[in-house]
C-alpha cells in the first residue's frame, strides 16, 4: 500500500515534453546521418578521383613501355628466361634429394613442368624475333599475325607453368612446418629438463651444508 501511494504521488512526464524530446532526438539523428553521408560522399569522390589518376598514369606508362620495345622485351626475357632456368635447376636439385625430401613422382612432375616451360620460352623467343612490330591490336590478315599468336600462347604457357610449379611446393611447406614444430617441441622439452635439473642441483647445494 505504501508503494502504491508513493507511485501515485510521482507526477507523470507531460506528453508535450515527451514529444519534444522525441522530435529533438529525431532531428539530431537525421542531422548526424546527413553529415555522415556527406562526408562519405566526399571521401568516395576523392577516392574515385585518385583511382582515375592512377589508372591514367598506368595507361600512360603502359603505352610508353609498349612503345619502347627494348624495355618490354628485356623485362619479358629477364622474367621468363631466368624463371625457366630456375625451375630447371631446382628440378635437378630435387632429383638429388629425392629420397629425403621429395618422392620420385613429384620430381617427375616438376621436371615435366620445367621442360614445358623451357620449350615454351625457346619457342616464344623464336616467334617474337620473327615479329617485326610490337602492338596491341592485330589484323589476322597481317603476315606476322601467326607468329604473334604463337608467341602470346607461349608467354601464357610459361606464366601458368610458373604457377603450377610453385603449387607443387605445398607438400614441402607442410613438411617443413611439421619439422619446425617438432624441433620447437624438442627444444622446449630439453630446455624444461635443463631448468628442472638446474633447480634440483641448486636445491641440493643449499641443503647440503645443513646436513
């Protein structure tokens, strides 16, 4: 009864004040959302402008690199020739360490990929040397069109050969992770044993004079 009488004595909030508070909350929320949307639009517009500038710069650099055939050809030769030599030498090294680190069928797969890569590089160089001009748009009726198509196919073959060759290292990385974890566990176990032995020796050294 006391609680009921106390609740009856508390005056209720006026409906006008409630509506005013609600209207003020809605107004402030709308203003905040408007400011937030405006800032987001400005940021997105700035980001879009920067992306357009970067795209324009990349197009200019691509056009200049395509016009300067020496830079384009030197970069392609450096990437493809060095990469194919690396895959070939790495495959030979894998054959030498076959029983320990790799299986024989994996060595065969890597050697096949490296052989395909080297053959594609040689064919690419031969066909690229027969092409008189370097350009993006070609007409099938041109005399060097066949050499250009064969050279492009060889380039993509070399690129995918690199990807497939590197994917064969997944098993090696998993094995190295397991060996690393085993080594860490062995180090932690030996260090814990050494710490326990040291503590026991110190404790024995302390209690030996008392005895």
